[in-house]
């Protein structure tokens, strides 16, 4: 099978290589398959550039080097084999989901993944769309509802509202009945409004404090913006970030930093909203596996999620 591998952490995406690996004929032929796994023939994959800075890309759970490793953790495809202990899925089923951080990923024609990390992908949802909503959708859902406890009638600031994750959070928060304030650069204003933000703050030219106090801040930017956000949260409110541990603390409120986790029930909720046209992915560039490395290394600024089409 074709797969993109990395072996040198210092090289970043420039160190990626497209190689041939033996094509698996069954679960026993695919390295890393365990009890409860399935093999998925990958039709579409997502990739997050930050993956190459994650320790889990380079070492296993015991801290041992696991290179050459295959990046990518978002996928949509078709189940081709089941292991013992697999429930809820069948061979030939269309699926989408999130793979384990410390195992070979989805920039390949096949991947072994825990069945519980996958959800059925309805036949009327394209594989590219399925791959595009996994990480952004789960991150937005968990940040808003699991950690942020967002409810109808509350107010929320979504930083980076025109971005891949921010646009998902904006749509989900708006649908939940919240008042959504998006932030970003001036050039992102219309995109954020198109995704459902009711107000927009240009972080380069407007003060965040102008919005007054809000119940929740959903942060994807970190840095100074994250620190400033603590000051606009109401007593009892929450500051949620995906950028890692922070010293930012709202007075009388809560700060949560989290890492997204797979969740089949949440994937089902997200994909149903896509089918009902209540939620749309923010897809930018779509490329083949053969062209993916050159796109990852391009200096061109890209909007939206980059999706890799493994199969036409």
C-alpha cells in the first residue's frame, strides 16, 4: 500500500516520504492491529500540521521510538476486516472517525483503528466531508458542551471563528441557542458571519473588552488573546482552550484545557447535522495522496481544512 511516513522530527513536513508498504490482506497482516480493531480502507484523510510536534507521533505509550510512523488521525473509508472483540461494525461498512495518537495513522491506503473510535458514515455523505468533520467537529462539540457547558441563551466568544475548528464551534453554538461573537482578522469577518457569528471582533484593531462579559470563551489561538480572554468572562463562566495548559484564570470562573477524544455518539450527532444542512464543513484544498507532501510544504496560505483523497 502507499503511505506517507516520517522519520525525522526536526525536519517537519519536509521530512515526509511517500513509500510503498505491503498491502494488508487481513487484520493479521497489518502492523499494530489489536483486539477490538478493524482495518479500514481509507478513502479520505485529514492532517493537522501540529501532529509533527506531538510526542505521540514519534514514540509509543512506553516512550519507545516508533518511527517510521504514518501521520494523520482523521479518516473516512470502508471496513475491510474485523478482529476479535469488534462490535457495532461490519465488513463493507462506510465509517469515519479518529484514530489513536500513538499508532500509525491515516495518510495511507489502510489503517488499523479501534472500532469504538469509528461511527457509521451515511451513504449520502461524501468521504471527503466525513474526514473533514471528525477532528473539528469533535473538538468544537467537546469544547462547547462537555467542557464549556454551553446552554441556550448564553453568550460565547469563539476565537478564530473563520477557521476550521472555530467555524464548527460557531455553527454548533448558534444552533444551540447561544449568542455567538466571532473573532479573527478583519479579512475573516464575512466568513465568520457566514458561519453564523452574530458579532465580530477584529483582534488587530478592536479591543476584546468591547464585547462586555460573556459566559464562555472557546479559544484556539492561545498567547496574548487567551490571557486577555480571562478578563471578559462572567463570574461562574468558563474559558476553554485547545492550546495547552495556561495561567489564564477568569475571576470567579473556570479554565479548561483539553485534548479531543474519539466519541461515536458525538460523531453521530455531528454527521446528522451535516445531513440536515445545519452544519457544514470548512473544506479548503483537496489533494491526492501523491500530491499531499508538496501541498503540506507549500508556502501558500490556505483557507479551510486540507483533505487528502486516498481513493478517487
